C-alpha cells in the first residue's frame, strides 16, 4: 500500500491506535487539520476534540477523543501524543455531561483569572467530548 501513512495515537496510559491509514483529521491549534501521506513535516499543539482515522484498505473510520496534546507529522508517519485519549466506543455521555455541568458551575464560582481559565479549559474538553459522542451516534 504505497499511498498510506503510519499513525500512532498514544496517551500517558497506553497506546490507543497504531496502524496504516489513508488520511487523518484532527483539531489543530489553529483549526482542523487534514493529513494525507507525504504531508509536509509539522509539529503543533492539538485542541480537545476527535481524531478521525481512515484505515488503509477502506475499513471503518476510527474515532478517538483527545483532550489536547501534541501532533508530529512526518512524510511517512503521524504521531499524536495526547494528554488523554479515549476510543470512540469507550466515551461515556453521562460522565461528559457531569463534567460539563461541573465546569459551568466552576466558572460561576471562580474569581481569579487562573481559576476561570482552568474552568474554561475543562468546559471546552467536556463540550468537545459531547460533540464526539454526537458524531458517533450519527454514524451508527
């Protein structure tokens, strides 16, 4: 398969995905990135959201939620070093809704800029996780 790229998605706890892919889409710091084989080398931070991987050979698209991290792209390899990574089928909507509720409450009760920024980051992660869950529902 000459027109593929190797993809590794890892978190601090485990390797989430490793294999050949036709393309990868993920939330870069400046917007959504689409990466195909022989992409220009790149290192960037990634925002909370979903990593979509189209496996080589036309398999079912993989969806992995990441809560941020670093992306490294080389012409023949993509490495996603995620702060937290969860396979799409392992996402828990009840936990994500609870995290969103707690982050919204925290934003109301915080007074310092640091506390507000932390609550905003937690809210962004919860909202991104809920969006990934909604996309999975539509695909089924």
